[in-house]
C-alpha cells in the first residue's frame, strides 16, 4: 500500500492486576556453594532467566496461577519445579551434581532436553516474535563443515531454503526461499548482532560479507512477516548472533585449524574473557584454497572485536568492529555442452573479484524498569568491491589475452541508527507488550564501470587512456536516505490466545546521478558514433505497511500461529543502472510490492518429537524478473530499432502468486526407545517444502501462466545424527527438483554450446557425512561432502561470477583440529 501520508492512533486501556515475583538462590547440594549463571526457564511462559554469579535470580511480573520451571546448571542434574503463585514466592533451589565421568556429548545433550532446537520466544530483548514463523540454528548442535561454511549442512533444519553452491569456502552466503533470488542473500535483511551488514539495505542489499560459523552462537531466521520490525523485504530477516564473552575466565583461547580438498586451509582463532565489568570477544579467520576448477584460487582475512562494558545492573554498552578482505579468481561460467562434457573446465584466466569490508557498531541496552527495556544501535559501513574480467554472454568464446577487461568498482559508505523501546503493561487481566521503534539510514555509494587492463592478474585500476574507445563506460553516484517508524503490540486476549498487530511507515529517497557512453564501432574497430548519455533519476516515496499475527497455545509445548504482512522491495542499483553487457534494463522499472502470510502449528512432545508445519502464501505485484527478447536501441535518427541481438530483458515482468507447504520434524530415537542409555545420542529429522507458483498477470510474451523462477517444487533435506560418548556422526541427504531461471521458463538445452545463461536447473541430490570426537581440550572434526560424487549445478549466472553455468563441487573432504584453553 502506497500512501503520501499516514496517521496512526492507539487507544490502550490499563487495568490493575495483581503481579507476583518468583525469586531465590540456586546452590549445590554437596557444599552449598552458589551455582553461577544457572538458567531458570519458565516452561509455561517461555521466558528465560539467568542467575547472577552468586546464584541469585528473580523472575517478575507473573500473574496468579501455576507455573512449571526447569532449572539447569551445566554440571548438575536438571530440576523441574511446579510453583503455585498467589503471592511473592522465594525458594532456595538445590541441584545435585552430576557424576564426574559424564562426557561432553551427555552434558550438551542434557541442556538440549529443555532447550531443544527452537523457534524464537515471543519476546526476546527489544524484539517481538509472537505469531511469526521463526527458526533458529543452534551452532553447537551442528555437525558439519563449519570451516568452509557449508550452508547445505548449517541450514539443514531451516525449511525451504534454496542455496547456491559456490565452492569458495563459504566466502559468500547465497540463500533464498519461496521464489526469492538466492544471489548474495539479497532478499533477506541480513544482520549481525541486530545491525545491518549488507552493502546498502535498500539500494544494493547484497551481502558480500558473511560471519564465519565458528564464531556464531546461533543464526535466527524470521520469514516475511519480519518486515514490520526489520525492513520491507519479502524474505524476512537473517540475524547472525556471535558467541558471548566467557564470564568465568579472564582469557579463553579457541584455535581451529582445518585442511581439505583442493588446498583448502582455514585458521580460526578467538580470544574471549571477562575482567570485572569489562568483557571481550575477538577472532581472526583466514581462508585459502584453489577450488576444483582451474583459475579459482582465493584467500580471505576476517577479524572481529567485541568490547563490552556493564555500566550498571541496568545498562550495557558495547562496541564492535568487523574487518574483511578477500581476493578470489573466478573461473567463469560454462555452456550446457561444456558442463556435461567437462564440468571442471575453465576458459577464463583473467577474472578477479576483490572485497574490502569495514563494519562499525555501537550498541546500548538499558532497562528503565522491570517492565520497560530500551536499545540503541548505531552502525556504519566503509566498504568496496571490485570485479575485473571478461564476461561476454557468448560463454564459449575464449578470452582474448590482449583485449581490455571490463572493470567495475563500487564504493559503499553508509551509516544508520535504530532505537527500540519495549514495555509490558496490564490489559484485560493479562500482560500485553508494546514495541515502538525508529530507524534512520543514510548512504552515499558510487559505482564506476570501464576498461580494465589487458593484464592477467588482479589489477583493479582503470585503463581509460590505453583503451579510449571502450564501449561500456559509466560512472554513477547513488545517494539514498531512509526514515522508518515501526510498532507492534502483543494483546494477550486470554491465557492462551494472543493477537499482535503492527505497522511500519517508510520514507525512501533513492537517487541515481551519472552518465554512460554509448560507442558504436565497425568490425575494424573504427568508431561510428560516440555519445555520452546523462542518466539522472530520483525516486521519492512514502508508504505504510500493515500486518497482524496471532498465536494460540494448545498447551505449554505446542502452538498454532498465523500472520499476514505487507511487503515492499525497492529497485536497486543494478535495476536502474543502464549499462550491462548481458541484459538490458527497462528504464521504466518500478518497485515491487505484495504480501506474505503463514498459518502453522509447531511444538514438541515430551523429549521425543519436535515439529513445525505451515502453509504459506506470497503475492508479488510488479515482480522484477528477466525474459529473452530482441535488443532495442535508438538509431541516429532517435528512433527505436532492433539490433538483431537477443538479450535478457530485466523489468517488471508481472504479478505472481506463490504458495506451499513447509514441514519439519525431528524424532529423538534415543529418548523413544532407550532413554536410560545416557552415553548415546540418536535422532533423525526431515525438512520438506512443497511449493507451487504462477505468474497471474504479465504484458510480456509467453510469461502469464508460467512458473516463477528459483522455485523447486520439492525441496527436501533429511538426516540422521548419532553419538556415543564424545563421538558424534551426522549423515544428511538433500534433494531439489528442477527449477527455472527466467520468467519464460526456458527449458534446459544440453546441446547449447554458446551461452549457458538460459535454461532450467535440473534436479539434483547430494549426500554429506560429518563426524567429530572430543578429548579433553581437543576436538577433531572430519567429513566428506557430496559423498556420492554427483555432478550438478545450482545456478546460471547472468554476470559475475559467470556468465553461464557455475558447476558445484564434486566429492570433497575436510578435517579440523580444535583446541580450547
């Protein structure tokens, strides 16, 4: 919904209602010493409370009634306690210590008994997740190739994700879902520790930087209804949460060294600790390798520092800095004929890609009262990406080593601030929760395209003087401004049923200020015409997005949820930039808008079975896509005429509707059949999405009625996890059915020996196996990816790193040695 102005009015009535407190101290049954950082989980409300260093805890604002608490200490037995509250209640809680012989697998699995793979709680910090489809990847539960950031294994229990396999040790994360382009995760709002990390949230929302999994505590995935709190995008939110500083040590070292196929070597080293009110977490991560194809070497340097200061019991301050620099040689894409004849072939020796990333963040959290919390994130980015090479859409054409390469250089400079306040209040004899927030974002980015050198190495200097008649030269500035206000409110209408309406108001100002040269040459290289074309555009818009979610608790462990949210996607730099050697852009391209909706049920049965099943619907209006059509240019008389070339045309293809069923189930076989065998672990999971899609309206030829691109009808992952004492083993199988890559649904043509850009992606299946073994301070991990050595591909690139088919990796192995001191 687009509006020139908006008005918002909330009328809230407050009713007094008795509130009580459950407090006490957690101690050891052996010596009476306090148990530091014990966790008290209210299984009735889902709220987690942590005891302080002296074992003291307090959970407040509880209405009269019966509550079930689970109390957990790492080296102690789990205690479940039922408490009837009709007044403030104080109790000293005694936990029995575990036998010293219990191993790491058992200790970790005990916590999983009450903190299983979970969805986000209804309220966490200054965020509301009630009624939303949420999934959380707990990194300490992942047995897989973390060193190479194998997304297929890491996100194995997140339903319906479509993943590009680049084979570059996970330097870039490429995931999408529900018909969203996976390229650099551009349809999700990507954040770390709650602040943005993409190049430009609105103008260029691609993520060139991805945090290393070895540094993460969890990955939060919130689907499209997250737009009200985190932006306008259709995909939702991906938030990478880093590990917290260790509290009981002044210094802790974790060092992980990994080697693998094709000269893979990674080194991850972190330091963490707490000294008084100060805490820190920092790491350095190196990645290097050559890839399985010629011309595919890469190396990466990534560092991060978190400095925290506990100013008082109510106020925390933190500063974070992230550095990334990587250089990768790109072997280019293949035609269909080349792929099926020799998938490890490369005829691109001069293509290089370079990224430099600097992220800054200052974070403050303050508790005004037991009912009101405030957070402020101030963040900034100073970054660049450069790409040089030969990328003609005639993929089979060999690279002329004497010709100039195309060079693109982007500089990103932006900053933003997001403030949130969350308060709890009494309404209708229950507790309601109100969240209000605002975000300001300012970006000034530049992009230049022109002739690069004729060298073969990573030279990112323009060679305008050597090649003055290079036909693709352009320079643009992209200043952007964004101001947003958002709010949500959980109305607990009964003890079990809640409704959460919300809004987001956006003001967006996007500009493109620049020029490009249009040079026509004859076959001998003589210039027939040389025209500089100015291209200045301004897009100002303001609009209101509305949404609503609801949740019904069947019991303490199972929930029905539903939500509806409007979505919006702004045109990006690539959408409005005119010059591109592979496809032509419609100069009248517009923003996309639509909605996302979910209806599902999730929960668990005892310690045996957990599940999440939902149906979803996603409506796109003016979906941006690509079709094949004759290229049209202005002639010398100013008239439009066809050039005789067929190009990929990018514009508003039409309206689309996407719907499907997403299911996940995890069955704990050990707890089902041999619960007393504490040294063992055995569970199996299945993650399956079934999706249908259709273009319901289009003015383009041969589009209406077609399927939407990037959507496999079947997206399946299944696995088995087993463990004995400190040995863990995971086996996983992934399958995706055929998917199209353009709106015309061009089928695959295995005889294509020219382009490799058009056509479907055939169905493929992959099996992975991983294992780990812990002994004292040491941990050994190893595994094989693509165990069956299948030859497949997951993408057809229209630009870098192609154009053409990008083959996925064949069978590979890895091993990691970790030491923790």
